[in-house]
C-alpha cells in the first residue's frame, strides 16, 4: 500500500500518461511521464519545506486540541479500511490464515506463554509472515493456481511475472535517471494539492506515533519541523525520479503500536536495510514477491491501531458536552460520506464530480475531497475553533488545558529527550 501522497501522485501521474503522452511509444511515454512527475514533485516539495521550516504550520497546529485531532488521527487509520479485508479476500486461503495467525501470536501467545521478554508481540509480524509465505509458496509450486483466473494468480502466486529473475543483482539509483525533469504549471499545482493533503494526513500520523511511543504530546514546533523534513524527502524523491513522494507511513505507526518499540535506532537500522535492498535488486525482488493478501492482513491490525490511537484522545475531552458530540459526530460522518461520494462518482464515470476543461483544477478539488482524514480533520479543526469558542468552560471541554504545557519545546524537560535531533542538528534547526 502506498501512503496518501503516493496514491494521489499515482492518480495524477496516470492522468499525465493517458491524456498528454498517449501518442508516444510505450517507453517514450513512460520516460515523459516520469520526467513530468519528477518536475511536479520538485515543485510540490517546496510547499512542505516552506510551511514546515518557516514555522507557519506550527502556528496552525497551536490552535488544535485533543477534540480536533480525534477525527483526524482516527480516520488516518480507519479511513484506509479499503486496503484491509478487501485485500485479504483477493486470496482468502492465504490472507485469512495470515490475519488469524498475526492476531493469535501477538495478542494471545504473550498470555499463554509468559516469557517476560515481549518476544511474541515484537516478532509476531516476522514469524507470521514467514510461516504464511512458505505456505503460499508451497501452494504455488504444488500447482494450486495453475489454470486459475489471472487476478487469482496475481494475488496468490509467489513467483508471478518472473519478478526475481528479471531484477538486476546491483542497480544504484542516481538523480535524473529518466532525463531532465519537465515543469508544467498545471501539473505542479495539482501535485502541490496532493502534497498538502499528505501534509494534513501526516500530521495525524505524527500525533499517533508520539502517542504510541509513550512520548509527551508533540510540541507544534517539532511537528512543523517534521513536515519540513518530509518536504526534503519529497524533493529527494523528485531528484531521483521515483514515481511516489514521501509521507508518514501509517502502517509503520501501527507497527510501532503492535511491537511497542519506539527506538530511533530501530528506525535507523531499518532505513539502512531499505537502502541495501534498493541497491541489490534480487533481494528486494524476493520481498516484493510476498503476496499482497499477506500485507493486507497486516494492515487490518496496523490501521486499526492507528485509528484507536485517535480515539484515545477522547479521554481528554468532555463527552457529556453536546458541542463535543456534534463536532465529533459531524466531522467523522462527513469525513466518511464526502470521500465515498467522490470515489463512487469517479469509479462510475471515470472522472471526479468536478469536471471542467482545466484538468489540473479538477485534481486540485477532487483529490483532497477524496481523503477521509483530510475532510474530517479540516472540518473538526474549523468547527472546534469557531463554534462557541469563547464560552466559559469550552476550553476544558476541548481538552485544550491538557496540552498547555507542551505548546513550547521548552515547556517540558522531557521534550529534549524525545524530540532532539542527532548530531547536534538542533543548532541549525532550532525548535521554538
């Protein structure tokens, strides 16, 4: 599953290819599309870099409260329900055993065998994936999918399309590998809107990560700094010609909750493995051969954890207040209903509800309104900051007083422990 920004970028990239370069030969069309996406990513990265490092996003986050982040964080997880069991059902004989095994190993085994070392919850993903992956490979080599429908073979087989044989042993990526990036104003504006949607969704994922890492509530300056670094990652993606940008991995936030491991060292080692597998193509292809239903089964747990992390902020709100009930109910309902309409309309007609002659304008409107977390988060933020805000007692109903201590990086001495940058980078990127 690609993160929110990446999905939108793929949608826009497909639009580039179908409408603008359809007269070219396949490989030429591919290169033109890649160069167009490169240029759009480079331009779109400036949005997050400017909003993050300038502190503008910090000023926006300072007006948020536990009440306004509940719909945002919850739908960052729950809003991805379409990637859960529907993906498992594409090959139920593989996906369902994976789902049952991961739940049993991570939730039941620690209470059945009390080792005291957190072995089962921390290694449940590795253990269950390896077992079901071997089981899927035995089904493949045993001929269980011979003669089956193409969709079934794509979802179930572990040797599909000669993936491992076609991958090179070593391939070092380099900047502008598809040629000089091309820049178009319409494409750039559409990609910037996708980047802004990813910015909002990543904000929710950042909050969920801090929650599950047992850290203090994230100061607005830290969150803004994280958005700035995310913009740098999008810039690097554009320079190296990837088809996707970068945003906070919702599945990794859920993995953090499942394993209860929030160490930076683990993330750094994982990044090293990702670089290693990207250069040694054969090894990366082996992992890419994991059937998608196995990954979808993991998503059922990961996204559920992230959504539940958003609901956990309700403990800071006054649930007896009708204002609180209205904001929560209305924003969550509209966050589910509006994107459902946009997605259904697009699936039936082949284009979004906003369908003008300016295709870049269509994407600017259709892309954000197709995101559950974006719609719910923005609506909750607006209502929470405009609806009877000055009335007495509203501040406590919102849970705002719980976050007063963490509005500044120096407001709590633990912020240095949780959020300081390595290699003395705080000197160049101060948190204020």
